[in-house]
C-alpha cells in the first residue's frame, strides 16, 4: 500500500513538471478591507473555467496557475461581498485583493449571491471551520464563549462531559488531538480544571478542525488537528474591544504600527472568582483563592511585496492558593500554564512558490508549593519544546500543487523536580529529565486528474529519537528500586523510531452540487499523556516514547458523500470512517502519576477500534443559518491486563450523538441562537458488590464501625443516562456607530433544566439497611449575561 | 451598590449550581459471584489488635449491611524463623485463633462485641507479635476453601518526641492544639502505617476504631529525623493516641490501595481493586491482607 502511494506521487510530480511550461501564475494575499486581516479559506474561482478554483491558505495567500489568456477571477468568502477582477495573464502576476464585509456597500465590481462550494470540490474531507464570531454568538455558561465547547457541537466530536473543554474525535483519546495556536502546540488547553479553554475568543480569528484525511503536512497525533489562528490586528485604525462576563472579563487593543504595513494585537483576560468569593471567606482563609489569566500578543510586519514577518505569543496561568482556615501553618500554592512564542516568516519566492517558516518556543509547566509549619516542599514538572518548521507550496500548473516541508522539534520533558526541607531531611530530588528529537519531512501533491477526479497524495517521514542523558532505575514487582541503573550519555539514542506515514485523499465530482471523497491515513504518535481520568488535568504528564512505550499508531479509512443545495446555500454530507489503533495506553488502577520515576511500569498497552457514520446538514448563509449533525458510532478498547483481556467500550463511546445549532437574525439589533444536543450516556464502570473491612468497635458510640469497599467487575459495562439539553441565547446590539459598538449577550444554558449525569455514587445507610444511588449533575438551568464593546 | 450586586450574582450562581446538583436514581446491577474477604493483623504491642476477620462480598444493593462474618473456620497463625534466605515455619508452633463468640465466655470484656463481630477470630492470651519475625496464616473454611497468608513484622521505628502549640481559632469555642511528632527514619527502605484516635482509653478494639489513618513510605524523605505535623487540630484537653507502625512492602501496597479504594468517589473515580497479599485454593476466591505491625504507641494529653 505504502509503495503504491509513493509511486503514484512520484508519477504525478514528473507528469506535471513536463507540461507546465506554457502557464503563468496569478497569486497574492486576500484580506478584509475593513481591518487588513487575512482571510483564510476564501474561494478564488476562474469564471471561464468551471474546474479552475483554489482557496486561500492558512496565511491568506492564494495562487492559481493558468494558461496564457484573459480571465475573470471571482473572490468570495462567507459574510463578505464577492469581488470580480478581470486580468490578462501574460506573465506571472501578483494580485493582492481586499474584499469588504457585507455591511459595507461594495464598490465597483462586487456582486452578491455567490456561494462557496469548497466542500464539494476540494480534496479535503472531514475538515470543519468555525469562526470566532460564530463561537461568540452561541449560548454559554457564565457568559464565557468557548471555542473548544463550540467544536463539540460538530459531528464526530464528543465532549469530555458536562461543562468540559475536553474533546474526543472519532473514538480517540484527548491526547490524540494536536492543538495548535498560531502553530505552537498547546499541551494543556484548559483553564479552571477543564471548564474553560485557554482560547480567548477576542484574540482568535478562526478555528479549523481536521478529524480525518489528515494531510501530510500535519502529524504527531492520531485523531485530529485543531488549528487555532490568532487575529493579526487592525492595520487601518486603532480599535479596542472587550467583554464583561459573570466570572471573567477581557480586553483587546489593536491597531496599525504603520498603516497598511504593520499592526499589533494585545489581548488579555482574567477571572475574578477570587475577588467574588473573598468576602465570604473566614479571616484566616483570606489567602485562599483561584484565578486564571491569559495574555495574547501578535505583531506583523509587511517587509516588502514578498515578505511578511509575524511575532506572536501566549502566556496563561491558573493559580490556586489555599490557606487553611483552621491551621495558619498550612499553606498551599498550586499553578500551571502554557507559554509560547512564535516567529513566523512568509516568503513568496515567485508567484508559484510560497513558504512559511516558523521558530517556536513552547513551555508548559506546573508548580506546587506546600508549607506545613517549618516544612516546605516545592514540586515542579513540565515540558519544553524548541521547534523549527518550514512549509513550501509550489503551484506547478493548473492541475498540480506540491507542498513539502520539514518540521523539527527538540522536546525536554521534566517529570518532576522536588525541593524543600522537613526536619533534618533536605529534599533535593529530581526525576531524570527526558529528551527527544522529533523530525519530519513531508511532500504532498494536490492533483486534479481530470474534470471529475482529483487526488491529494502525500507521504510523511518521521524520525523520533529519544536520547540521553538519562538514568533508568530498575524497580522490583513491589515498586521499590533494586539499585540497578542503566545510564545513557548525552545524545546517546535510547529508542529510535523511523516511521513512514502515507496519506491519500481521492475526490470524484459527480456534478456541480455533489461529490464523493475517500481518504486513507496512517499516523503515529510519539508523545503520550499520562492520565487516569477522562478529562485532561493540569497534573497529567506528557511522556515520550521509549523502549517500552511504543509509538501509538492509527489507520483511518473514510468515505463521504457531499451534496450542496440551493446554489450552495445548504451543505450536506454523510461520512463513514473505520479507525483501528495500536499501542494504546492505559494506567493500572490507582497508579500514581505525580512524581513517579516508575511510571512506565504502571502502564498497560492495548488496541482500540472506532467506526461510525456522520451526517451533517448545514446552512451557512442567510438570516436563518446553522447546522444539524448526527453521528452513529462505536469505540472500543482491548488490553490483555484489563477486563480479563476482553474488549470493552471506550469511556466516550457514544452510539448516538445529535447536535442542532440554529441562528436567526431578527433585525439589525436582535439575533438569536438555539442549541440542542443529545448523546448516548457514557460507558462507565460501576461496583457490582461490596464488603466490610477495617473493622472496629467504637467505645464512645458503643457500636461497630467498618468501611465498605466496592468490588468492580467488567470495565465500562454500564451506561450513564443519556445526555441532552437545549440552550438559547440572544444578542442585542445596543449601539452601533462608526466610533462605538456595544452589545449584550443573554444566555440560558439548559433551558428545560435537564439533570445530566456528571457521575453516580452510592451511599449505604447502615441504620436503614439500604443502599441508595445518587446522580450528581453540574448545571441546572443557568442564565448568564455578558456585555461586549468595541471602540 | 456594586457589592450588593456582586453578592446577588454570586448567590444566584452558587444557589443554582450547588443546591440543585444531586438526585436519587434507580439503577439495576446484576448479581455477582461471592468472594471471601480476610482482614488479618498481628502486632508487637496490643493483643486485642491481633485478629482475623473473615467475611464475604455481597451484592451491591442487598439490604444486608451487617458484617456478614464467616463462622466455623479453622484459623491458625504460625511464627517462623529466618535462616538466611529461607523462612521456616514449624506446625508445632502454630497458635489457633478462636471465634469471638467462644472467646467471650472466657474473657468477659469481649462480651459486648458478640453479635457485632461474628467472623472475628483472635487469641489475646497466646498470640503476641515480635519484631523481625515472619508469620504464616492458615484458614480452612467449611466449604473446603483454604486461605494462606504471610507477613513479617519488621523493626519498630519509635516516635522520638512530640510537641504541640495551642491557639484560639475562629469559629471554634475551645482552644485548639496543633500536634507535631518526630521519628528517625533509617537509611533502609521503610514503609509506615499510622492510626490516630482521640479517646481516653488507649486500647483500640480493631483498627477500624481509629479516627484517621496514613500510609506512606520514605521514597522522598529518607534517612533523617522526620517530622509529622497534623493539619487538623484537637480541642485543648483531648487525649490523642498515636499508633505508629512499620509494615512490610506488600502490606504497604495493600493499605495504600485500600486507602484509595476507600476514598474512591467523585467523577474521576478509578474502578480499582485492593492489592491483596493473601491467596486461596481454589484461586481468586479471596480478597484481603495479613499485616504485621511493628507498633510504637504514644498517648498525648493536650493539656
């Protein structure tokens, strides 16, 4: 299979270069005229040739190679006036275009009513985009819009649970999603223990999720790519906007550094839960509190016609302090956060060759400081990356676009550093750091074979090299060090994994309104999240592959039928997927993840399987828009050491999953949204028996005392009750002038007050001789309001 | 005004989120296969804490919440001798443990325990644990099931000293006392289990009678004088009994997993099992532990 894909790729490359001499290329940037922001995924169509169409890339750049001649190009993007431009293509031409949002009256060659048909014609499948404006309009908890919660409303993507930002794509785990913010990996995307994500919607331009048919320029995770693009900042005028919610507020400043040349964006967000709660705390606990904050920063410079430079960064922290209200000697300080910095350079070598080069630094760390009287402890863990990558896009001719590039990351894993003192004992313990080089090269070809068939074939070669210095201690079966150690010198290879990842997407266009697409991907994952819970917590650790921890592996086969209706106003699709996975990781029950040098021996390794059918009907334009999604799926796991070796349902297996998102614009002031979700209850493991243990006789109360311990049987053999709820929201634009804009967002989460299960627990009542089951649910009907402004 | 609004918002949020977050549900759980459960302990100080309790697992919603003790078992504990890497148990040294119902006729102090503790076997007259000594547990049940356990009482690590300070704490009527004690942890690998009981009588009738427990090892804090500071407090005048033991590694793993199983609740509960250190024939029919405690004891009156 892999050889065939490679041969196909080489053939297509040679074929295309041989016939590319008579062509010229028109290329350039596509931007929003109101603020200079680049437009991602806009359609550029040649009206004289039905099949000549392309889309602006992640950086707003487009390139079309055509035979010499006169053409009319149509630029269109949802929510914007389309623009028609006539050109006489006799040489390679640079054509930067600006289009206007629909509320602004368009000039000259603008026409209305054109719709996009990217979903029909592109070779991509299983890819969904959602704008930050859409995210902001959806009903929310506590007035905080959230990108990660919004994407769980799309088919094939499941929420980690009530109020959770964790998401699961096509039966994969939460660590199998590659989350990128301006190309920097986000290792922990959550604040507030998973209730909110780190993404401040004011700083975000759009979000793209690839859940299947992953192109060769992406890798490193099995299940999905979540690409979050930050806004660049208004390069026309200074602008300020923000919002005040029930638990957090945010503020963004942006503007030109030099008009049309460079701009900046600075955005911040902070919660005030700590201030709200403080009046209710006893005097001695005033030092307790929780808050988080985010800072997003971006600057871009247009260095010339061919060069653009971007500098962006993110810094976020969650801080939790606890000061014992009883014992003043007990203090606890716990925090975690991501920081990243990206320097990105876009260069146009010529009208056919575009490049994007990035240098990225990334740091995720966690700290715990404990004070117990005179004893003090400090524990730190984390992960640091240095990453350099280059992506090239070469338009060979009308039919071929080649993309190639490399990606190199140096990972440093810090599993735990402890220091402090207790009595005469001084602690200065450091778990051996772990180092790894992860390198990848890729090449892919988008080839339009004829008017009906097109292919996107790619190959990604990856080399993962875990290197020293490292000291591995041997442990006995009882978890104690034997004293035997294996040492690796600096740079010495501990585990080397070369892997090839073929990717193939095929598209057959039936007619202007419908197409069939299929894809095959093979992906490997070398970084693994050590977690024992379903959600991603700050104290979860990322680990590299080793001699014992083999790379996770997934193959995905997908096929889909895509159909547009009513001049592309409606998009419909049905996709089927089948995804077997190898080397999946689970932890033995009661494993200790934190500061455990013996973590590898707490792991078990097994297989996973996921398959399903996804339906989506989406209306993208008009007063009334939204989507209805339905997924039927099954996800299982099999581990020799768990469930007596028998296959069991994955915790987030959800047979039926429905989401309905409807938006209606009543007039210029009022708009409304409705969301309904339904999901089969999560698979869960419940106790089947119990026993009394640790017995005693209470002389004070004159009665026996003991502790009940639960006995569990089959893994995930029970189902929690089905999850469903409806939310509504309304946005009222209270003022909108050239200088000042303000709006209110009113939300009601869970309008019919459905008690959705968060977890179940049992309570034995010894006096009444009965055991009762209780279900805990988090959010009843929950109204919220937020105020947003812009000036 | 702002403060009032803030209070109102906060009250609304907390009342809706907290007050309405739980309800009773009906759930159907199938019958399970019963297993024997054994809790066995031997220590160096208190004969009443040397006992074997045998019970069964019961179906989850079975209305019988009693201890469900197993009667008519033959229970023996045999001390052993270590010769180099070998451990020798001589059957002539074995001590039979007697059902508490029978024993109460000989020891009137146990009379109040009859009824509550059927399935408990002990021999406070003959059975006394010693430091650095291995012990074997043999149980034969009426249905022919044989249960075997082994433990070793390690060296006692004594409580070196203690101190406490007293202070007035908000919302507490009585003056509160905050207690710290110290031990000297040696260079070897040590595993500890501590039980603490606030009561004037120093005798603990069963390990379950303590107020709280800690199980820990010296992986991070090894070889030195080590303090234990209690984060909670006691009222001035309380009597605090500290039962501080060194235990073996397998016993540590059992009690560590027991602690996790006993506090295993909430949304991220792990469906795990305790790490038993006893076996049975037929196999897989028993859960539990045989633990040897090298026990030191301190009674502290917080005057």
